[in-house]
C-alpha cells in the first residue's frame, strides 16, 4: 500500500492509536510516535504535524491529561496519560474497530 494511502487510513484511526499507546502508561509525544513505529514495524509513522494536534484535541475532549516532566534524554517534555474517560473511549473504539475489521476481512477473505 502506498504511503499516501496509509496516511489516509491512519488519519481516521490516529486518536484510537494514541489512546492505545497511552494505555501502557504516560508518554511524551516523541515516545508515542516511536512506540507506534516500533509496534507496527514502521508501517505506521506519525508526523509531528498530525500527532500534536491530535494530542491537543484529545486533551481538550477530556480523554487525556498532561503534565510537564523530563524525558529520557534529560529534556523538558509534556507527558500525556489516559483519563478514566479516555479508557472508556478506548474500550468502545477498540470494539468498533474489531467489528469493522472482521467485516472487511469477511469481504476480502477467501471466497
């Protein structure tokens, strides 16, 4: 799949992917992007221009909270964590994606 097509798919799923990443514990933006890359074998690469607006949007919705801290590179960084509301949203979104994935697999799978 071309990178531009992957980016289109990613845009619709980014919020859920961020919530899932943070379900493992607080992370700063750079660490979120690296975790997603590592977890997907570099199939998903999130650029700063997409990541930070998504983080701000999720925080504004009350799905994330944040606080300033120091990164592993001794730099000041904003760390994000899931709120209780964010965990509930993640559960709902995960179930929706799994249903959708099963449906697409049923159509695209062997006849």
